[in-house]
C-alpha cells in the first residue's frame, strides 16, 4: 500500500516520502551548524540565541539535527511496520515547516523570548510522537512502540534543555538525557538492521559465517545499556557508574563481533554500519575512564555523538536514499568519500579531547571532515531525493544505465 501510494504521488518527489526532505535538510543543517560553530567557539561569531554558545551548538546537533534524521527514518519505516499509508505531500510539508521554525526560534530566542522559542521548538517532536503513536496503534504494531517511547523521552529532554538553560544558566542533565536516548536508539535499531542487512548481503555475495540474529543476548545488552545510561545521566563521574559503563562497553564489543562485520569489506555500504557501531562501545569505555578520572567526560560524549550518531546517520541516510529510490545498494565513489570524511571527523574529534596539545588542529580537522561529509551528502544525494536520479548518479560517479 505504501509503495503504491508513493509511486502515484503527483507532487514534487521531494515530498513523496518522509526521508527525502528530512534527510536532505538535516544534512544541510548539520554541515552549516558546524560551519558556524567553529568561529563561535573562537569568539569570532555570535547568534541572537538565549542559549550560551556551547548550548546552542549542542542543542542544534542533539535536538535539531538528530530529530530530523530520526523522523525521516521513522516515518519511512512505519508504513513497512504497519502496512498503512505514508505521510507525504502537504502533511509532510507542514511537519517540515514546524522543524524549520524550531531552528529559527532557537537561534533567535534572545529576540523572541526563551519561552516562545521553547513552544515552537518542542512542537516538532510533539507532532512526531503523536503521529507515530497513532500510526503504530492503528496498525497494531506494538512491537515497535518502544522506539516511539524513546522519541517521547527525547521530547522531554528538549523541553528540559530550554528550562535548564534558562533557570540554571546552562544545560547539563538534559544534554546527557538526550545523548542517552540517541545512544539507546542506535543500539536498538542498529542491532536489528545491521545483522539483517549483513545477512542478506552475505547470503548472496559471500557465503559462509553469518551474523547471529537478534536474540536474548541482544535484549540483555540493550537492557543493561539502559541501566548504565540512566546511571550516567544521574551521576556520570560516580565510580559505580564507571564500572557499569565499562562492562556494558565490553558487552557491545561482543555483540558487534557476532555480526560478521569483518566479512563485509567488499561492500562499503555495509561496512560503514559496523564501523559506526564501533563508536557505541567506545563511548561507554571512554565514559568509564572519565568516571575513573582518567579522561575528560567529553571524550566519550563525542565518541557517541560525532562517532556513533554522525556515522550511523550517514550510513542509514545513504542506504535508505538509494534503496527507497530504486538504486543499486552499493557505495559509489562519492558515497565512500562521505564515509571517509565522517570517520576522520569522528576520530579527530575524540582525539582532540584525548590529545589536548594538538586540540586546535584536531578540532579543525574534525569540523572540516564533518562539513565535507554532510554537505557532501546534500550535494551528492540532493538531486536523487528531489527526483533527479540521473543527475545524482552522475555526481556520485555511477555510470548511467544503458538505454
């Protein structure tokens, strides 16, 4: 049903599927936000936000960019989960406008007032939660309701961010809450799609050892991750939190090893999913070291955000954009360049914390890699998402199909 409705959509293809506008604009926002953040970090640029510069940067990554990607993924997946028709056309456009209004409201909140900015900004995730809940309940797809619950917690974190920044002067707990939700979403969704996609490819192109399917061990890892993240949100530098985080990090490494990622090197579209997930256990382990006083807390935070979130979003965005527009599921030269840029950005951002003597250079490398990755996605995949596949394939370096 969803596929037929999408094929018969008569408007601009950009609004035929949720992933098209949200992936494209999220990528543009991610690149431009970091382009602005570097001069803000050095005091060379300011915006009219009620947030402190650091909080503006964190908010626009955590509660601006990532919710857009999550929405594009969620409303593309829900029709497959439920068999119901997708959100598209005017409804999709209206949702996009609300997200854009939130970005403007946060950036101009010093002029329009923090409370008004909160309402405008929070409206987007509130609508996403309401629409997703309606679709899942109507379709009787209770199995995937936990994903919506996590998005609801992300909404609570966003509201808390505004309140905390206004009344305490800077956000703190709400930042960890949002990061915890995003990390858990990656563990939950990644734990289903990575072994599934890997199995499908290996059966066709590289027979042999296959990934272990999602089972009780995965459920135990996710459950223990949730407990560890709750402890980290409440008391990030507590020694007990550090021990729990270290143990959970090891569990994620074991989980990752069960997915046969070492057998996917021939297909970068799959390999990047495994590489992106590496940053999940790395983040747990680095945060454990921070709890033991061995590293600054930001090392683990950037492993999760620049590493896991940055890499996994690009991995999912590229794959979904190709698959849902009928293109071959393989990484073209431009796509591989995007992957290389985000890996460099993630490693450099973590290294900038671990190696403070080289912090400025590494910070610039990380920012450049991030900007190249996300604006590169917008340039390479933008025409495909907007309905010009032949132009997109030319940009990506894919030979045009024979007539």
